[in-house]
C-alpha cells in the first residue's frame, strides 16, 4: 500500500519526537593559536540541549593527541578526559583542547598570557556552538593552572566560573622553574571558584593540605568553596598519575556530581 507523503512526514516527526534529538558524533575544530600553528578542540553536546558548557583542561603536558577522527591518542586515562561521558550525562556540553601545534605540549606555558588568549578563542567557540549557554573552565592537576589562567585574564562576563581540581601548588622536583597555581594572578579571578582535592592525593605537587591556601588566594572571587574527597579504589599508577587518588579513581561519578551540584547553585 502506498503511504501518502504527508503521512511519511508525520511518521518521521513522531519518531524523532519520541526518540529525542539525535546524538551527533563528537567533532573537532581547529583554531588559530597565539603560540603559532593551530589549536585543536574536541567538542560534544550529547543528545540534549545543554544547560551549560564546560571546557575541560587535562593535566600533564596537555597534549591529548586529537586525531581527525576526534579520538584521543594520549592522556586518555586523565581524570577529565576519561570522564567526558559523565559530564555529558549531566546535561553539559563539553570541550577538550589539545596542546597547540606550535608548541607540542603545554607544560611550561600554562600560566602564559598567550595560553589565556587561546582559552579566549575556545570560549568564543563554545559561545558559537551553544549561544547563551554559561561557560565554565574546569582543570585538573596541571590543567588547573590553565583554567585559573583563563579565569584570571578573560574579560568580565566571558565565563560563569572556574573549577580547580588536584591543583599543582608545588614545583616539580626536576623542573624548579615550572609553573604552579601561584604563577597565575589568582587575586584577579572574580568569578565563582571551586577548589577540589582528594585527602589521599599522594602527589608531592598537589597535596590536599595546601587546598585551603589556594582557596585563600582567591581573594576577589565572587564565591569560593572547597570540596575535599576521601576513599575510592587503590591506586594503579604513580601518585601523580590519573589512576590514583590524584585522579579520583573509583569516585569519579560522585566527584563530578558534587561539582555540577555546586555549579548549579
């Protein structure tokens, strides 16, 4: 039996409505970098209209190895990279940047003004992808230096707030000139700021005992709070790697849920 065209349109409309919006595959966008070359950014919004956008900054050297197919070739186990689906499930759009091609890695440039200029480009991209959606910067380990740098240097009103987890507050033993959170002008951050730590973080560079000092340095933040977690699974990596309390192993969903609850407030 031949179905009238108008009925086909009705069937298609009902099927789409009942099933919900289709989930487009994750994509990458290449932006010009202030360091020269390009900056590749992974982005996804799940299957719903997001209520906010998070830009997630991985730790280590920041080089996640984004391919043309939007896959991560490096740092896939990083706390923020491996939990990207958890953030999407919270109704958030997610962006994850790679290191700029002109540098290859970010380790010594996290606090640089050029890096903040690149973050401003990511924020503009997020605004184009999801107009009117508040944007949050979320970092972990070395990535918290990036998030703080952006929050400190971006114009007022560009972002809604910043989340700093397992933040590096001490210089590396082999890199005495490397950046820490205190390399960033923290007193210029005016947006709400959340400091997140794990009581059993065994990384010498990010001891939980220094989280209160980091929060105290956020003297201009409109609102600052601290969350300190406990428990989880025994570490399966070095203390400064992600498969350990430094990366909230075994309590990822709880940590993200608490962060998002704070963001909603």
